[in-house]
């Protein structure tokens, strides 16, 4: 069950409407609605209050959503349950935010406490220090890993007798590590997990690898995810190259753009790209533009923004131009320039609009789905194209 579903279930179990729950928590109905729709996340203290009102524990019942790690093992879930209980008992008068800041747990503290993502070694050490307990009280596995000699994690894994047949998930992982001369620490870094997780994967009776981990091994070394997970097919994928279906030399794939279709598109501002995929458009005063770019468009009001920064790579690169067509009708799947009332401006892909909420996908995959109430969007214009800097000309 996702956290948003747990909140809805807990509210109904308590016999409360969204408005009534908001009143008890000193919030608004909109806050509760945002939690239940997955637009925002409640803090740990708010989740604890809901659990107390409903009598429904959240540490054990709220499991990770598909967007979170999604690969927690049984011992990691036990760690989360122990941590939740110890935190409620020993945290003292510090707020969750103060605790996280003082003991360097990090911004994901509420996700650790709710058991939504696996506990990391760094976070576990911070929790143990702040709660005044031994690391073993939170996670025996992580504590054992910390006490191991450094040489154990850097030793190349060798095949155990019988493992070469790959009959179990642990055997198949051993095959990969032996063939690629990988140690536990190296594989942990590749798959973005703790070394204790890799060690538990190598134990008898270990569960199957999650798909996203198998795909990383495919990308790095060419192993088949189907074989890694289910021992289906050959261990390694073939090296055959699929034929290109969009060969540009084919006549039916190319057409000439008429010369008269190109227009001078004025550059009206600069887009300063930020680390979060947002940017601020700095509009120039009337009569003080920044040259123009050549681009084929039928929109008489088309304009361009010069992009400064790297956070939208590979779609938008530094010093390229976004051409915006404000009069072009927008459809789902189109790239759009969105400006919200709080000043954020971004280039996104319009996924869909539902129940007054605009759902936007990121052109850079490391940024997730963004949801903005429709009444909080100042403007949303069609992006006609991304133009290379060689197309720019001064006034």
C-alpha cells in the first residue's frame, strides 16, 4: 500500500472527512487532498498523529510505492519497524526536521521512518547517534557490515562449487561477479545499494533480483535480465545490431522545408536553468532583445528564450534556444513551456490534465513527474523546437 492510500484508509478508519482530519491537524482540506492524491508528502509527525487518531500503524502497513526503491528485503523492513519504534521513544523534543539537520540524517528522513526506502549506512549511523542507541539496535545487518574488515568488501567473489549452473538467484549473481571480477563494494556502487544488500543477495535462499537492478547489469555487462531473474534463455544477450528503421537517406523519411517557411524569431529573454529542472526567464525590456534565430513557424507571435545551464540535458543544452509558439494548440504529449504563479518556469512534457491538476513529465529523466493545480499556472505555451546556437543572429 502506498503512503497516499494509507492516509486515505486511516482517515476513513477514523470516520473523518478530509475537512475534519485537517481541522484536527491544524491544516486545510487542501493539504489532506494533496497527500491523498500523492502531490505532497506528510511529515513524520503528521503521519504519527494520523496513526494515533485511526489506530492504524503506518510503519508496517505502508509499503514502498513503485516510484521509491521498491526492492526492500525482509531484513530492511524489519530495520524500518525498529527505527520507527525507537524514534518515537527516544527522539525527545526535537522536531523531525531539527533531528535530521542536527544528526545529518538527510532530507529523506520521513521516508526512512515510514519504511518507504531502505535505510542507508550513513543515515543509520546518524539515527543511532541522535537516539543514543547502538547501531545494532536499529540494524544488525548494517552494524555487522560496519564491523567487517575493509578487505572483505574488496575481495573478488569466487564461484562456490555448483554455482556455475546458475540454479538460484544467488548462484547467478555469483557467476556475474566471478566473470567480471567484481567485489561486493564495486557491485554495490554499480547498483546504488549498500554492501550489506549485495552480501544478502549472495546468501542461500536470497530473493530474485529486482528488474531495475538486472537492467543495470545488462547495461554494464550485457547479461540478460530474464536469465538473471528467472534463469530464462541465455546468460548474455546477443551482439546482433537491430536494423535502423529511420535511416535518414531513405526518400520517404526526408522532405525539403520551403525557404519561405523560415522566419526571424526574436529572442525575448534568457532562461537560467536550475538544478531542479526549473529556470527563471529574464525578459528583456521592449526594444532591447537579444537578436533572433531562424526557425520555420506559422505563429506570428513566436518567440525564443536563450538557455543558460545544463540541468535539462540532453534535450536542452547550454546556449541553445527554446522556440515557443503561444498560438499553437496544445495536446497531451507535447513539450510545453510552463510558468507558474510562484515564478517557476520550466520546459516539460504535458502528460495529461485531470481533476484540475496539470501533470507534467520531465524532459530530463532524473526529474520526476510534476503536478500543478491548473489555477496556479500563469501560462502554458507550445514548444515548437529547440534551436542550435548556430541559428542565432544579432539584431
